[in-house]
C-alpha cells in the first residue's frame, strides 16, 4: 500500500523540485505564513488556531532555556499530531474508496450480465413467436383439409392404385409427425423464453440493491475524502510554519518573516514553471488529438491510443474475469488529464482498483471517470465546476494497474457505456 504521506502532496507538481539548503527552506516556510496572513487564507480547522504558538511566543522563548525546551516539545507534539491525523484520515479515505470500487464493480458486472440475459430472453421470445406462427399456419392448413379425418376419408373415397395409396398414407403420417414436432418445438421455445425472462427479472431486482449499495458507498467515500483533504489543508497551512519555528528555537536562526516570504515566492514560481512544463508533455495518438474540442463540446481526456477496450476480460492484476467498464488510453506517466466536457466533480479520491479517481457529472444522467491518477496528481475537488479541456489531474499507475495509463469511463444513467462509440458520437475519436 502506498504510504499516506505520499498522498498528502496532492497540490505538488508532477516534477520533482531540487532540495535547497536549510536556510532557504526555512525562509520559504516563514514566507508561507506571512503570505497566508496577507491574503487572509484561513485553515480549514481555524477553530484550533489558538492551539498553535505564535511568532511572539517563539521569540520570547529563545532567551529562556526552560521555556525554549517547553516550546520545542509543544511544536514537536503538534507536528506529530498533524502527521498522525493526516495518516488516519488518508487511511480511512482509502478504505472507504476500496469499498466504493467494489460496490461499483459489482453493479457494473451485474448490469452487464443482466443486459446480456435480457437480450437472450428477447431473442428467445422472437424464436418462440416464429415457432408459434408456424404451428398456427399448420393448424390452419389441416383445418382447411379437414384434419387427419379428412385425409383418411379422401383415401377411402379415392384409393387409386396400390402405389398411390401407399404414397398418400405415407404423406399423412409425415404430416402428422411434422405437426407434432412443430407444436412440441413451439412449446419448448416458449418455455425457454419465459425462463430467460424470469431470470432477467430476478437479476434486474438484484441490480437495484447493488445500485443502492454503490450510492451509499459513494457518499461515505466522498465524506472520507473530504476529511482527508481538510487534514491535508491543515497540515499544509501549519506544518511549514511549525517547522520553521522549531528550527528557530533549535538553532537560534535570525531569519525574518520577510526573508521567508521571498523564499516562498521563489519556490512557488519554480513549481508553477515545472507544472507548465509538465503540461506540455503529451502522448501520441491515432485518434483526435488532445486539445481539439468537437462541435458537440467534447475533447479527448488524454493522449495515447486504446490499449484495452470495454467489455468482459481477465483483470491483469487480480486475474478475475470481470467487466472492464472503460477504455484504457496509453498516456505516459505524468501527462495531463483533461475534462472530456464541462460538468461538476462528483468524486475525487481513492477508489480501490481504480487508484486515484475523478468522476464528473455532466448532467442529463451522463458522467465520465478518470482512473489510476498519480499520487498527488488530482487537481480538482468534489463540487467544483470544470470546463471542457480543463486539466483535472495527472496520468499515473495507482490501483490495479501494470503501467501508466488513463482508465477512461463514460456512463449514461449510471450504466457503463463503451467510451469508443460514446465519444465518436460526440465528434471525438479515441
């Protein structure tokens, strides 16, 4: 399992930033605090702000050995608690994401099989209807000729020669056998059709229960993901400042908040440049290029050609024969993922075998999903409005994945649909 400490870097760039000397990192930390104060950004857990020491507390403790040690112990305890809270929230979100993925996969698999069963029932009903029609036609033919009794009377009235008599007797026998066979087949076909229809009805009823389980799991996973995001935000808001205060006490550094702010601004500028550079990278495709928006208002979610399509398959990691509810695009590690069209984020977080997953609701029962994103690569949150082509994440290989790619899903009414024809109907060739 990936360490939850890796998951906490959701806002970081996909490209690594070189480590800087201790003094520079300290300067960056102090600036973070000053910058937050300047723009008025509050911690998600602002109610606990009084628990954190102020800069005045730290400066006052520097000249008093006992107070200094007490302040160091307080800071270290706060840092430990921040890490522990984040780890616990991440683990809870991960567990609930696993439950969500299992519930969604169970629903998708059952829905796919139910649809197949219903199709078989429909086909069997057509066969039964055709058999019944043939039986009806034969019954009408026998009725017009008086049935078997009419044929027997005809033979007695006009027996003809011996050969002709035998021929007529044989024909009557064959016709009777044919009638019996047609009636029997019609009955068998109707029974088969009814059996399949009954099975499909039972499967459809079970499907509703699975759909309810998936909805409950989604709500729980969203709540856990939000709690983890809040814990991450608190850590990002406070950990840098606490570490800076601790460094001042431990080493008697004379770093000022102004120096800190300058270092923090430089760090952010480097990260922005790295992110912009990463966004240039794409993966070649034989389909519609990424960035092209169709007349219907849709775009390709990433580069890369289709390497695994929609349908039943053996999962390459779990080796279970199950529905692959999307299409895998062979996009390279660290490349951008874009919203296929405008909508509202309905899920953003861990989802079991899907790894880090984002789902977008586009209205009208239509939604799209984006799986296996790199740890720290999700760039949106639940409830956020996104536009077509907006970057929402980063290609990775989390969850049940054997290499970097984007697992892309399209759904209508919650039912998984093959993304290739779905996107093609909207002017985008995957």
